[in-house]
């Protein structure tokens, strides 16, 4: 139950993020070049560029939060299931465990999960930036200077 719900939440967030990214990209002044008549390019201000960087970091952070929240709900439900009484019905127990895990997440542990996902998002962002720098340096070097 938890992985499909998490997948749907992540998919909805990605659709929302993609729409916001498209809207943010369309903000700016349209500049038409004489040789490319039907097409133009957007010129963005510094504020729009900073918003784009913020939007990319928000993607990493919210994705990490959604994955950490699903892990927390699953682990909390597993812990409650392990310590439950043996005479409770199975179906009621499953929905009760899912509800209890969700309640514990949003009532007591939202800050912990958000902070942990912030740290994960910072590491992911550093990995992406370093990988981008590595690939960019690899293709900018001549064949004789490539060491790998």
C-alpha cells in the first residue's frame, strides 16, 4: 500500500514541478533574431535564474522528503505490527498501522524527516554539480590530456 501511494505522490509532484519549470522558463523578454523568424529566445534576469536554481534544489529536497516519509511510515507500521496484540483482525490492523505511521510522521517527526532529507538533498546536489563539472572538463580537454 505504501509504495504505490508514494509513487503516485512522487508522480504528482513531478508533474507539478515540470509545469512550474515550464512557466518559469517562459518568464522573460522574448528576443527575435532576424534569421530565425518563427522562433525567438528568452532573456532571463538574475532573479529568474536564482529562482531556477531554487526550483532545482526544491526538486531534490521534496523528492528526498517523500522517499524518507515513505520509509518512516513503513518502518513505523512494521514496528507497530511487531508489537501488536495477536487477536486483532488483519485488514483492520493493516489500515490502522498505516494510519498510525502517517500520524506519527506528521505529528512528531516531520522536522526530523525534513532535516534528514535536507542533508540528503544537499549531498545529491553536490553530486550532480561535481558530475557536471567532471563531464564538462572531460569533453573540454583534448584527447592527449584525457587521463581516463
